[in-house]
C-alpha cells in the first residue's frame, strides 16, 4: 500500500523530500496503533493526535493539521476503486479501509496563518545587535586560538545577505556566484545589483519558482559585504571551480542547516529572544521594505509570494510607522490645522 502511494505521488512529480516524511508519518501512526490500515478507525486517529498534543513538547496546531491531511490522503488512495485496495481488503480480511479524519474530528482550516505567534520581525535595533554579535565572533574565535575565523566571517556575511535580499535559507544555500548580477539602473552596486533565485519554494508537484531580487538603496551596504566575501574571503577557502556563493572549509556548498546554526549562534551571542529564528529575517525584510515606502506589489515580487495576502501575514510594521502614516493622512485632509495627541 505504501509503495503504491509513493509511486502515485512520484508520478505527480512530488519530490522525495515530500514523499519520504509522509511515509515516515504513516509508519509512526501504524506503530502507535499496532494495526494495519484496513483496521484504522477515527478513534485511532483521535488518540494519535491527543498523544502528540501531550508531553513536554506538544505539536503545534499547524503540525496537527498537516499530519491529519497526510493520513487522510493515504486513506483516500486506499478507498479509490481504481487501485482496488478496498475490494482486496474485504476479500482477504473482511474489513475495508475507512476515513480516519473527518470534519468532526480534525482541525478546521479557518484562518490563513496558523504559525507560531512568537515568530515576528526583528526591530532595527535587534537586527543591528544580531549583526554586531556575528561580526564580533571572528575576533573572539581568533583570540581563543581556535580554528574557524574564516567560517565565522562567512556566517556573518550570510546572515547580512539573507536580510538584505529577504531570501529563505534553502534559496540562500543554492545561490551560485553567477546568480549575482549587475543592474543597469544601479551600477554603483556592482555585481550585487540583483540576485537570481533559481531554487525558490515550489508548489507541490511543480518545479522550483524563479525570481530576481533587486538590491534596494536602503540595503546598499550589502554590496560591500558581498564584494569582500567574493573578492577577499571566499578565495581563502580555495573553492577552485565550485559554483556556490557560500562554500564550506571542505569546499562544499553551505547547507541550510549550517545557515540556521549560524543564526542561532549570533542570536545567542546577542542575547535576543530565543523564539526568533532565521525565517524572522525574512519577516524583517518584508516589514522594513514596507516601512521604507515600497509598494506592496514590489515587496511581493521581491520575496516571491504568489498572493499578496501571504506577504501581509509576514508584515509587522512598528507603531511609529503607523503613526507617521496617520499623521500624513491627517495633514492631507486637514492641512496644518491638526494636532495628533
């Protein structure tokens, strides 16, 4: 059954990175119930979710929904008469697969965003503190007589670049040197004028989305960061002909996990909220571009969102910014004869 379902998903061009976790979840559910799929009942599904919600690290609502969806997709495959599993189970075992999750016992999708509310944009001061901590680490490593000064310099450059272009960690990992390009409208940025993202987040069964991110003037300092990395620091790792922008000391491509670890280290050194994660830099990028005055459509194109509503979810503009908008609106309507208390 699982092999057939895996083939079905593969035929839809879903990636192994999607299929394999789904199969592992089915195995977890099977181990939890001690039953075969044709024996599963709604009560088993409910008990599984309740079990995962208990304990020291209960799952989030969005995780519970994703688990329910995966199990229900598998059951739908079993119930599809075109594959014959229902008939086979009845003939051999006298039982037929049934729906495990239904409208009455599953999480309702009533809102667009169900992520952890603790995930938020960093303030300007927090961004600066993060970068200061990342910049201080190479000197501390060198002062302790340990290896890793060059990689610490690289990690600082990676974090700054992610913020300056608003990229995801996997996108950042897969950027190559050739993806840094000049922009004829901003020649002062050199090769950092734009960054081609060729491995953007894809929809299920679709190839990676492509986009080009332009470096905005407010982030012009990123051009110097990238120039120093490409011209001075990266060659010291002896990358030879490796295409990746971010390489390791063993001349491999820097992994998304390593990028995430770089953020965690800098966040800890800066004594920032431990609930902040690497993706919060992307939230910060969207928020700060909005506060800089860029149109919503431009921001949406920069970060590669299909829907404007997704971009809006990432946004968390400051009270000061909203006050400025209100003051400007009042001034347009009432002229100089207004007073905002």
